[in-house]
C-alpha cells in the first residue's frame, strides 16, 4: 500500500464530505446564528465520545470569541449535570445518528427546563432531529474509516459547522483583537494587546554627547548591548539617536570616519511613543518605520524621554 497516496485519499474523502455539507447550509443555519446572537442566555453544547470532544472544542471556541458557552457531557447530564442548564438556554446537541441514547434521554428534560434545541445531526428523521427546533445538517455519505465505523468525516463536518457558527457570530458582534486578547491574556497576542509600553521598557538609556568620537560611539553601543545609543547636547537634551544601521551607513559614507563626531551621523528625527501606549501599537509603529528600537515618552510630561523599547523585548514577551 502506498501510505502517502492512501493519506491523500482520506483527505479528499473528507474534503468531498465537507463540500456536500457546505452546499446544504440553509436558513436554519442563519436562524441559529441570529438566535444565539440575540440571546442573553448561554449556549450549552452536549455530546458524548468523539462527538463530545468536538463539542468541547466548539464550546471553547464560542466562549473565547464572545459567546457565553459551556460543554455538558450527555452521560453526566442524566446524573445531575442538567442542573447547569437554565430556561432560555440554547442547547447544541451533537449526534450524527440522532439516536444516541444519552442524547435522546435528555431531550424531554431539556424541553421541561425551557431550552431551545439545535441538533447537529446527519439524520433529520431521527429522534433528535424530530425533537429539535433547528437542524444543522452534518450528514456525510460515508466515513473515511475503511470499516465505515470510526467517526472521521462526520466529526470533521461537525467541527467545521461549529467553526462556521463561531466565525459568523464573531463578525456579527464585531469581535475585536482587543476583546480576543482580553479572553486570552496568557497568549502572545493577549500580552501584546493588553500590556503597556511602560510595562516592558527599560529605563537604562545609553547616551553619548554630540561631540563624542566615532570610536566612543561604537564602544558605548557595544558595551551597553542595546544596538543603539541616544545623543545628548551640552544642555543634556536628547537630540538624536545612533543605531547599528547608522554606524554601517556612516562607514560607507565617510572616508574620514574616525575623525567624525556623533552629531555628524546621528538620526535627528527619531520615533517616540508614549509609555501608556499598548505594546501592539509600538510593534505596529516599529514595523511601519522599519526600526528595532523606539524611544519612550513620559505620559505625565510629554517630551521627556524615560526609556527605550526594543523589538527583542517584544519578541520575548
């Protein structure tokens, strides 16, 4: 057996199944998105086994993108976990066959509680399909499993159906990067979007005077290991910046480089950012200006330089 070719066959079989499910998306899908969007109650996703694992992912994706959602294992539901369900909740019940006993056992109690039932099933005429208020059709012609038994194409279809719900709801809510970061404070994006420049900057600023020699400038940049140094005038005001790039350009420009002073090859119009700015704003500015270090301005006393932020600081955040 050609293993790679067999793997490609599995991919194609599941892609074909997804295409068929996509083509059947209808008004029920639109209605479910509107239902969840307009509801102040939570979404309860339920399933067992492998569909339960997919359900956990759907619930987690919804919860992390602005929709209040939880997962309830259908087996545990009949032993008390139905207590997490409230009147008005929207239940996404997952069962490809629509006859999973653990799912059908909780349909009557869900009705008594007062929930709206959305079936993710491949069989409309199943017990789940007949009881549901809305049906999201995840039917596949066959599983990718050669025995036709292991959930493969059907679980992929369920996963993508959940993703489609999640993305449509995100867009209806105008869910922003800042909101995403709020729900993901431990991730790299969350740290970039929630932390301020002042939290990450260093207050140690390498400096040279305008009249310092080229050799002195190179020594300070190498010794302080910031890849740059600020340049100050006789009054102590920072009038320029010299980076590794400025050093290389100066060597190419001046034949008498050893006789040059810092003022000759410093950059006067250096970029600044407020200490209260978000890290992501600093990263955007550094990327747009193609710089690796940015000067930090005091929020209380604008114009007063209080620190530096480097691209390495952000990368290691």
